[in-house]
C-alpha cells in the first residue's frame, strides 16, 4: 500500500496503469465500520482502490470541533491496508490550501436548507475539497455514505454540473446494535450521552411509522421527530426535517418519497441521521 501526502506521487501511481478502474473513498479518518463498508464495496467494484484521509478545515466553522475531531492515522492506515487499499492520500493543509489559495466550489440552492441552515459555511468546504480530490485522483467511481444524505445530493449535483468524469455511489448507513448511525463523533460522547443517542434512530422510525399509518402532514411529522428527541434529557434538537429527497425542500404534504433527517446535540457533540422512505 502506497501512503503519500504528495499530489505528484498520487498522480504517478494513479496513471501507472491507465486502463485500470479506480475507486475512491474520501474520509476524514478515525475510521469505523461505516467507512470500511465503503472500502469493501469499492474494492469489489474496481481494479484499484484509493482512500484519502484529511480533516478538512474549511468545512468547520470557527466555533465547531476541528481541534477536537478524533484522529488516529496509524490505526486508520492499518485498517485500510488490511482491506487491500492500494493508495492512501494523506495531505496536509499546505498541500490542499497552499499560500494564496482563493478558489472555492459552491453549489447554490441544495446547500441552503438542513445542514446549510445550521452550518452556512460547511458545504463550500465539502465541495471544494471533494472537487480537489476528484481532480487529483481522477477516480472512476467515488463512494460516500447515506448518513450524510445532503452531502451526497450536493456532491452528485456538483459532479454533474462540473462534468466530472466520475460515478458517485452512495452506500447504506451502517448502524450500531441500538440503531445509532456509526460516526467518528460518537467517540466523543459520554457513556450517558451514548446511551441516549439512539433517540435519533428512534425519532426517524417514529416518523416513518406515523407516515405509513396515514399521517401526511409535514409539520406533524417534523413535530413527531422533535417530540421524540425531547424524551431524552441530554438531547437538544437542532432541526427535524421531512423533505423532498432530490430538492431537499421541506414538504407540506408527504404523498411520495420523503427524506426524514435530523441533527441533535449532546453537549458539544452534534450528531446527524436520516431515513429515506420511498413509496
């Protein structure tokens, strides 16, 4: 497995066998089974496999958890090597954002609701770094998790709008036994917070059950999620959403497909989750 922080070495490795198909799994490290599920699918569907490990500062606001975001590069590299990854790109800030950097990628409407409303600078950082990774590695396919549902919609729009020659593949959420979506941030929860964090999954399924029982009012479904979150003393709701899965606009009446999503704080740890219901 080749591990490098240098763009030139990435490109040399990538184009050593021009006819080979390449999969890419972009990560911010501190890998868990959710990441590894993406790696395994990418390994199965491509001749070669690249992963990136980079905690991207431009997708964090000044008050967010960049400094405390968990990191363990040696462990991550061991996990990736065990999965048969061919190339790991581990750039530093000086590589991704060199002196004088001033060019950013912005997807307009899709980034405004949901996460964008709570974190208005977030997606500009995400789309910029992903565009750079697509340009540096030039993968055949890139793999993302459904847990970051809005991110997946945004990246697919960016790839289409900018004519990136890459297939964006979104893979299912991997969950803990109690339903909590796997996330690197879960490691920062206290034991009591961790016990209560399964409420995100519970809220989503409560809304889905209400929908399948005949409740179609969007406000009512959003309220159901919020009320469920409030049953846990340590949970603080940021938002609850019942939105169109393609436009991400809130639905007043749910008559077709719907993306239920929510963000919840446990202390300073902010968790997100979602459930796509197709009908």
